């Protein structure tokens, strides 16, 4: 067993670190509170080879491993938390599912632009009546000639206002077996966005309505029976979510550590108070433990998809750890931690969201319990 990065991984980490410090660190505060997608960052990352890290070279990616993409997200987040979302979008999200299951024509139509940082893709799974119970989704795909008509709506979709294409989970027939996915271009007739809204982190979202949207046969990604494959790919998204939780927790921890080394009260540095030292010890223990769980899931996935169980354990732990660490870091920094002058409150708000997004902590614990008892526990009455 080896707990160190390989020399190649260290070289890659150092190169990403240099890039992030040079190009991203200075604008981190402004970027975190800016509306819209950081397209300038996406283009820079495309040039640097940080989009499509795990996508095969034949498809325009870098042909790397999942752990390489995790290293990239960690190094980018350490300089600019908001820019870590670009690494997520370009490596972990629906882009990876598209690269895995998409046809040559899907790749020509969408992947090239996604990898060049000119476009972004959303995953539309959640609906008003289908959140944790994702398989209760109601959006239908009804045959029309050779293609399908899509009717329904999606909520909370990340990138909904600026994505060009949505990988939408739809129902071709009844039950779990009836679920598959289609690629819907945002400018297709019948696609409408509802009222703009935002999460507590400031991230924007808007309900997406599909009103009799025509999807030609070539834009079906996974037809009827595709749900399990789709969710296997979604575990990659969860690893990116896990990595960002931990990385933003670590960002907040580093700011608090620096603060405790220079802020004086009662004539002493904050780091000299034992009550605060123990907070730091707890934070460090959580970050280190989370990193081991994250690395286990990512390393074992190698160039494929990560195991559902290892992903669930890593995500549930790191979502909690990231949030708790950011919260304690904010406390250590007092009013400055709570202020928008520092990015600690931003990290806290983002980490809070990841406890819900991509499979809530409770749903992941249900999955972990199934592994423990080696049986399924249907949640329906
Ligand atoms: C920041 C953010 C980004 C998101 N991005 C996307 C996106 O890009 N695409 C997309 O499709 N969706 C996205 N979502 C939606 C997200 O996937 C859902 O919010 C999530 O699945 C939970 O669904 P819900 O909000 O409807 O909560 P509900 O399912 O109504 O759950 C409410 C609460 O009950 C708990 N609960 C539910 N069922 C059980 C159970 N069986 N056992 C124990 N507890 C249970 C949940 O854990 C939660 O705490 C995003 C959400 C957030 C917050």
C-alpha cells in the first residue's frame, strides 16, 4: 500500500498549482460572487488540458485517471474555489456520461465544444415531485415518427441558465426500466426557462420546461432500460462533488490557519489559545480522513467509473466534513469569517449545498446500510 502520489502525479499537481496561482488566485473573491459562468476560466483550462482529463485521447480528452481529475479539482480550488466548478463541469458531470455512452455523432456535435470551454452541459434529473426518489420522474418521451416528443420539467438544474445542452432523464415507459436519457438543446422549440432563482450560495437556477420538444432519434443517449448505466456514470459526478466539498473545507481551514497565526486578542495570537488549537486539530483530522476515503474511491476507479459503495461513503463523509470544517473556520475568524471580505462564508454556503445535491447524505447512508446488511431496503411504503 502506498499513501504518496506517484512522481507523475506530483508533477501534474505542481503544474496545476502553478497555473492556478498564476491565472486564478488573484480574481478568486470577485469570481465567487459574480453571476454567470466563468467562461474565461473555462477557456484557460481548456488550453491547459484541464477539461476532459479522464476522457480518452481519441475523443479529444487527456486519457487520464479519475484521481488525476481529483488532484486538479483540489489544486484549482486551493487558489480559487469558484473555478473548481469549471473542473467539475469539464470532467465529472454529464460530460463524462456523454463521453462514455455517446455515439460518434454525439461526440462531434457536443463534446468538442465542451472540451474547448465554449459550452457547458447540464444534467436534468430532479423534478418538482421527484427529488431523492429520482425514479418517480414524470418527464415523458413519447414516440413521434422516428423520434420522441418530450413533455415535463426539471428543477434545481446546475448551469440551467447558460448550458447549451441538457442531458435529461426521461420516461420512455413505466417503472425504473422505462427510464432513459436524451440530449436536449436549449434552443430547441418548446424549451423554456421559468423565473430565475438562486440557492443560498448565490448559484443561479431556473425551472426548465419541456413543452412538446421534438428529439430526433440520434439525440437519444440511453433508451429504455438506461437508468442503471446512467446512475453508474453519475457516481463520477458524485466524486467531483465530494472533492469540492473537501477542497472548499480545506480552503476555509487554510484561511483560518493564517488568521490564527496573525490575529491577536488579549495580547496573544489566536493560535495560542488551546480552545482554538483543538478546533484546528478536529478540522485537520476530518480533512485527512475525508481525503483517504476520496482517494480510495478515485484510485480504485482507475480509468472507469467508481464503485457505488465507496463513492457513497466518501461523499457522505466529505460533505459533512467540508461543511463542519468551513463552519469552524468561520467561527475562528469571527466577524471577518462571516464577512464577504473573505471567502470562508462562500465555502460554507457551497459545502452546505453539496450535503443535498447529487444524492443527499441521508440517501447515501441508505445506500451504505444496504452494503452493510447485504440486502435492499425499499423506501416506498
Ligand atoms: C446546489 C444544488 C445543485 C443541484 N444540481 C442539480 C442538477 O444539476 N441536476 C439535478 O437534476 N438536480 C440538481 N439538484 C437537485 C438535487 O439532486 C435534489 O435537491 C436532491 O436529490 C434532493 O431532492 P429534494 O431537494 O427534492 O429533497 P427531497 O427528496 O424532498 O428530500 C427532503 C429531505 O428528506 C430526506 N429524505 C428523502 N428521502 C429519504 C429517505 N428515503 N430516507 C431518509 N431521508 C430521506 C432528504 O435527504 C432531504 O434531507 C441540485 C441541488 C442542489 C442543492
